[in-house]
């Protein structure tokens, strides 16, 4: 069950869903507003197109605070192996892919090798990551070792195609 606050919530769904079309996953949402970022960094309604996949971030608007039960069959992502999220150049909406809270300390893999998150930020391969607070409508920087909650979405900017490898 996903806890939504009034306004826009940056979320992620840590399950493999069937069916996975956004309109099937979010049809019970009171606002009927859920969006994903396409390859051109445009926000597209999940009610028009798109599927819900683990590791991806989505903006979901709730009219009032609610507990949202995902109305489709779901299978949790395994918590015994790392999960890779590929970042494209520009802003990326990603999320915690695991059905549990995790410590933020991804390995960053580029065409030239791997490094830790802090060194990748220092080298300007990627920016720091941000989470959104729907109540205050502010963004908070995510630092290494911060806890990323289950269902949390994250915004991060990448200078090119890189992989983030997250551990459960």
C-alpha cells in the first residue's frame, strides 16, 4: 500500500506488475493524474500511454491524503541482488526499486569503469539526487548513507549514459 499526500507525490513502485499499463495501475486514483518522463524529458500521462516498472519515478497527484492499494497483480523485486537503473543524459526520474527502505550509496558505472556516488558527483558525471516533499513542495538533497524509503521517487541529472547499481 502506497501512502499519498495531497498534491504531487514523486513515487516509485517496487513491484513487477501485471498488467503494468499506467491506466490499469492508477485507475482508482482520485485525481486521475499520474505522469512519467519520456526519452525527451517530457512528462506524459500514464492514463494515455506508458507502463509502470521498478526503478522508475512517477509523479502522482492525490486530491487528499490516501492509502493507495495497487489494484493489479504484483511480484516484489528480489532483495538479495543489486538492481541496475540506467540513466540517460539529462534529468531522470528514478526510484527505490526494492520493497523496503534502502541506504543510498549506489555504485556508478560508466564506459570508463565504476566509482562510488560521491566521487561521481565530484567528477560531475551526475548531480546529487533529490527527493520531493509533497507537503512543503520542496526538494531535499539525498546524501550518501541517507535512507530512501520504500516507494520513494528520486530526481537525478546525468551528464551521459551511466548505470546506477543499487543494493538492497
